[in-house]
């Protein structure tokens, strides 16, 4: 049942419920969730086209755009972003598969700001591009993907992790422990 020689981008976890996951110290390519075998793969350069396609799907869903809405500039810039940031490891993404079928993804971007008292290194992480195929939702996939991304941030010593939540994802993030930020503001594009 267990394959050997798998690349280190594959991780195993055990999900007994959507609220519990445990990452093992050894590498096994499959995760058992509700009697289904899912593979969580850390994305590499060979996955850029799938990452770009997923990014466009996420943006269509988040902005209520039709499938015919074209975003050539976003697509091109996303491809360039992934090429640069995957290589530099300032972005880490996970892809989720049910057999050969792609069913989910998530990513985390790392960036540095001016150091502060509460963040003396200045490094921050931003969770983004969380996606689960509608037929696979409510099975713990996004929760586990989020856990893998947070573990990647912890490995890098990054302790300030944030995200922008859609109404659909808010409960998932709150259940994981995320809280609403109260001290940040944004200048709307119309004011520029």
C-alpha cells in the first residue's frame, strides 16, 4: 500500500474529524479522510499551469464572474509570480488530488515589512488561493491544506499569518483560530 521513494513534497496526515489533524514525522503520500484517499502535494515548477488555472478559478468564484470572463493580464502576471516565487520559496502551494483528479489547492506567500516590537524579523505570511472542488467540500480538505500552509510558515519562523476571508471560508478560518483584524485600513483604488 505505501510507496517508497516519493519526493519530500508529499505529506501524510491523519484526519479523524475535520477538527483534528496530525502531521507525521515520516513521509507517506496518502491521507485517509472519510474513507477517501487524497494526495497532498507540495507544488513545484512543473505545476505552474495548474496553479495559474486554479488562481483564475478562485478569482472568478470570489468575484462572481462568469466562466467566459477573460483575465489575460492576471493570468500572465500569475504565471510570472509563480515562476519567480516558487523558485525563491517566497510562495509555497499545495495541490490536492483524489487519484489523478485535482480537487483542491492553497498557498502561502512570505514577505517582509519593517521590523516592529511585535514582529522583530518583519517577516509575514499571507494565506491565499484556497480552493476545494464543490463536490469535495465539507470533508476537511481545506482545513488540512490550511494546516500544511501554517506548518510551512512555522518552519520558516514566521509567526504573523493573515488572510482575506470570503463569506464561504470565514467559518473555516475562525475554527482554525484566525481572528478578525481591527487595526488595519486600506486605501480604495478610487482614491488613487
